[in-house]
């Protein structure tokens, strides 16, 4: 397909769009309408869709504390320094295959300790986790220290961390 310079530029030229709040004549709802003044292209976003978008949950409320990755194998960390090196994916697969049973056992131990530590610190809901481990750095550090102590005091967890190359938190 060949696109002319004129039509190509109009595809990317948002300056030709007009946004108007208006009543949709085909619906009982009002919405936001965008129309390209140089063509008949038109998009209408219903009021309900706008309200839904504005009431979407804040994804930060589902974030893990910044120290969480200290307890994870490096292979689980996205955008690590190593992830940009040639052959990283092959090394990652090799690591996962080589340590499959250890990873499974470590993840079980870690998960149990993490859940127990959160409960001990009064973190029951996702909202609690956000307020106490994301927004409150001092409280979060206390949770991290408690989890680290649990993991270090569990001989098998400490052994697995060493085997899997998990940095000592």
C-alpha cells in the first residue's frame, strides 16, 4: 500500500482534530467527540467510558516494595543490567532449568515468610500494603528487616539463597 505524503502527514497531525463535549444523537449518553477537520473520521468516547477511565485503580497501589527484588533471583528482575546482554534469554532458561526444584522450594519458603511477616506487621489488605510498604519508607524498612531475619534464620532458605545467587538482603 502506498501512502502519499499528504495523507501520511494527516495521519500524524493531531492539530487537525477538534474535541467537543456533545450529546450523541444515537445514544442516551453524552460523551467526548474527536473529529478530524480534514476528513470524516470521528471517534466518540461515551461519558460512561470517561468515568470508568477516571475511576480506574491506581496501579501504584499494587506495587511491590522496592526491596522485594533483593529477595528474588536476579533472573526474575526485569530490566536488569544483564537483561540487555546478548545471550541473556538463553542463560536465563538454562538457569531456570538447572535450578527448577530449588526455585520452586525457595519461592514456597519465601512466600510463606513474606505473608507471615506482612501479617505480623498488620498488613492484611492491598491498601495496607500500599500505605505501609510503599508510602511509608521507614515502616517498609522494618518489614524488610523482619523478613530478612526470618529468611536468614531458616537454614534451608539461607542455603537456597546461596545456591541461587540471591544477594543477601
